[in-house]
């Protein structure tokens, strides 16, 4: 449901609904539902605006070839990921709206997202959180406070797998 009280149906959900029921998927929907990942883009999803901006500035300096995208809550993240298809995602677990575990699980299990690399981050101090994130499909996990050099190295390592 959108903030204005309207319901939003994502293309991938509609296609999954039709396929599950053995219904024909219109060609227009098939084209829209297929996504090519943008391996030159990095999405930062964190509701802490200061940290989100710091991560963005770090990658703008250290990896200027990346297009940096930002979202500050789970719903904004869904829209961003559906429209832009970034190849790399830095995802906070403790988000308002949909939490990062739910988002990670959806990213890794919905074909329309194209299987980007996901690095989950959190300031929550529970050891179970790491297991939940990795269980949801996260490619890596980092606790806060973040070590930016380690985060940069991790993204570079994942980018090396693509290139």
C-alpha cells in the first residue's frame, strides 16, 4: 500500500501470479519483467541518512565508475530495485517498512531482480542476525560501525566475480 492509501502491484508479482495459475503472460509484461542487472551501479539502502551519505561519498571517491543509488526505507528500496536493477546492494537490516531480511530474501528469490550481490549491514548486536541475513541469501554481512575500507574491498571482490 502506498502512503496515499493506494495499492501498488509490482510487475514481478503480477507475472508470478499469472504463472502460478497457468495463465498466459502478455508479451508486454514479459519484456518489462525481465531485468538486466546494471553491474556498474551500487544501491545503498539504509534509513540512517548520515551513514547512507557517507557510504555514497566513499564509493564516489574510491569507485567513480559506479553509479550510486540511495534508498532510505524498505518501500523506497523496492521501487529503486525494481526500476534500476543495481548489480550491488548494501542493505541495512533494521529498516522501517519492510526489514532488510525480507528485502534480501525477495531479491534473492524473485527472478526479476536478476540475482545482484547483497551485502547486509546492521548495528543490531545479535549473533542470530548474521545467520538470518545469510539464510535470506546475503552474500556477505558486516556489523556497524562499518569499516569503509573493508566494505570497499568486499564490493571490489564481488565485482571481480562479475568481471
